[in-house]
């Protein structure tokens, strides 16, 4: 009971001595195995004595009761590609298969759903097409909603987002938040789902409001492994916004052992290094991260960083290495389920062709990459591919170069990506091209003065329908505190004092329109 409770309580002290005293007793094998396994969970929670953690889990797995779901839980720990075990890809996949095989024997419906979500996550991260069937089972499953179902949706959504299934990721994480709101789930589950949504929203180019949401999400999370998602998004947004000071150091400090965030970190580190003329050192510093996700079979998420890796290698004269890198990913991912392949590999091949002066081929690769990015959606990467396509069109004296560059510039404006916008604008000036500014999109950061911002108006309109702050938070994927702040600001700007008055005001405004 103590071991179970320890996982639900923050800042539990080191309980190894208590576990040791219990394990000194003459215990039945299933009970001893459960205590060993829960010791491993406790050590995982504290972040200490990791070698002892894995030893405890390995020693327990064969004697755990499959009906309780504990056996599957241990197998997942040994098989997930996010876990820093010394297992190779095939052995990890074998543990996931074994975990899935126990599902029919697990008596608790919610525990079965948790296993489905975790195995689906492991498979989507490694491009195993069988993940889709597990996702369908999870979504179709009936049974009580509790924190384990929320965790299952969280796992599926996070894995799908990193692998490029952006639409499914958003929907799955929304389900996780809905379940967390409906049941007595730990607050950490709610905030972990919000942190994962920050990542997916960043990847989808939905940047508005993220800077405000990040501190609130961080306040709700305690462990470094949970906070790192929001912190990586914060650095990436700062970098895109032109705040380069200390970005490399912050990114390096956030490099994690689970590997899922490393492609984002490597991409950002290398783009910054290329801009500063420091690509060689950055390639050396990030080599271990690339090796980590490759050694665990997480090619579908690692391919996201291949264009940045290619560009950095070309910048230091390593064209052969860059070509070999692209070929390695193409070979390794043949037959995998990996949406990013159709984006990242053409993007990288465009860079290779451009370096060789093959302008027509490079333009074709860049435009194909941009179109594939659009489908995900991934507008930031699509804009970068279009900017590079503009460069190759210009090199070939093609008049379409200005149109392509304008498309990239307008995308950067919509995103609020000032770093990239300034670079593309300099290019336009060098070419003597005048790009007319468009009205700033709802995505770009701007001041609205006495006028309601798009987010304030969204919150106000939902509040006027009678929804609670929690309902609005779930609808917009923000925290209730964010809703409260936007609603208070909207009421202040409109000179109103209640939701009733707000509803009447909006109704009158709609009639006048």
C-alpha cells in the first residue's frame, strides 16, 4: 500500500530502506515481484539510482501477475523506445508485443486501455504500422473513464505528434484533457496533457497564446521530465521570435534521455549554429542525440531534423556525409509509417541539389517538401522550404522567385517568426523585390490596445453561451487561469461587469452587424 501511495504523492523521500526491509521477508514470488517492480517505479519517480531501477524491474517481470496489468506495465518499461535501457530495437519491440499479449487477461478495463495507448505510442514512434489498429481499439473501447484512460490518450497523442500525425495528435490530447476534467485525475495528468498540446500546437504553427500558457503549465508540473516539453517550446518560440541570446545553452540543457524532443532540439541548435558560422562544433555536440534516436529505432521522429543536419554538413564542406545521411534515412525508413519522410527527405535533397547548382531539381524538391509540410500541417517548415525554393528559382533567373519568396515572408508574418522574417526580408531587398505587407494574422504576436484580441473574443463569445471557465479551457486547450485572464481583460475593455452583460453586448453587436 505504501508503494502504491508513493506514486500519488509529490516529493516522496527515498524509500529504498523500507522496500529492502520488506523484501528481506520470506514472501510468495508474486508479492516479491510486485514489491520489486514498485521499487523500480519509486526509483523512476525520484530520478535516482537508475541502474537499481532497471535491475528491480527486470528481476520482477517474469513473476508479476498478468491479470493485474503489472506484468504489462513492467514489459512496457523495458520495451518503450523512450526508456534508456540497453535493449536493441528488436528486443524493445518484443517487450511491447509481450505487453500487448497480456491485454486479454487484464481484469481492469482502464488498465487494458492504458496498455493499448502505451504500445500504440511505442509503435508510432518507431514507424510500426500496427499502431493504427491499437489507436482504433483505444478510441472505440468502452468502460469507465479514469486517469489511466487519460494517460493512454496522452501517450498516443504525444507519440503521434512527434511522428508527424499532427491532426490525430491534437484530437487525442483533447480527449486526454476531457477525461482529466471528468474524473478525479491527478493534476499532473491534466498539465502533462497541456504540455504535450504545447508541443503539438508548436509543430502545427498554432503559436498564438503559447507564450502566455507556458508559465501556467510549468507551474502545474513538478518533475523535470514533465516540464521539459513546455520549456523546449519556450526556447523554440524565443528563437523564432528573434531572441537568440542564450538559446543554444538553454537547448543543450533541455536535451533528454527519452529522445522524443531531441529532433526539435537538434533542428533548432543546428539552424542557429549555421547562422552563426558554428556548424562544425554544433554537429559534434549533437551527434550523440542523433545516435540515441537512431539506436532506439525512432527514425520517424528523427527524420524531422534531417534537413537541418544536411544544411549544417553542407555548410562545413561535408557534402558526401550529407548525401550519405539522406540515403541512410531513406533506406532505414523504407516501408515505415512516417508522414515526415515525404517532407523532410525532399527538403534535404533540395539542399543537396542546391549545393551542386542543380537549380531545377532543387526547386522541385523544395516545393514538394513545402506541399507535404502543408498537409501535416507544419507551416513553419513549409515556409522555410519555400524560402529555399525562392533562392534556387532566383539562381536560375526564374521570375517566380519573387512570388515564392513572398509566400515565405507572408507565412513568417502570420507565425510571428521575426528571426526568419528578417532574413527573408533582407533577401528581398537584395533582389530589389518589394513585398507588400499583409495584415497581421491572428497567429502573430501583436498589441490590440482597446480592441479585443482574437483570443479574448473567442473566450468572450464562449463565456456568453454559458460555458464555465473549465469548459472554455477544454475547448481552447488552455488552462482555466488563462481563460479567467482573457475574460477579465475582455470585460475591462468593453466596460462590462458580468457575463450576462457580456452576452447582451455581443448579441446587440451581432444584430447591428
